[in-house]
C-alpha cells in the first residue's frame, strides 16, 4: 500500500489542483511501479507560511521581502 504525503504552503491551491495531484501521483505509481490504485493513499498537508522555514526565515518573511 503506497503512501504519498505532499506538504505545500497554504496559499490558494484549488480543490481542482489538489484533485489533479492525487490522481496524477496515483497514476504515476501505477505506471512506474505497478501499484494498485485502490490501495494507494495520497495525503496533502497545507502548512501556513509562518510555519514553514527556509534558510532561517519563514516563508512569510521571504515572500514579503520578494525572495
């Protein structure tokens, strides 16, 4: 049973975009590894930009500063 966990910042990914990710990664596992799509689990976690850091700064700060 494959388990895939995406973590993305909470910045407006639409329900349609998330559905496309779920469908696409499931199909990728079928095509590449021959996995059963009925037992493939895909989870998308959305993280506030204040709670995601890169290079010692939050994504909120980096976006505010144009980086």
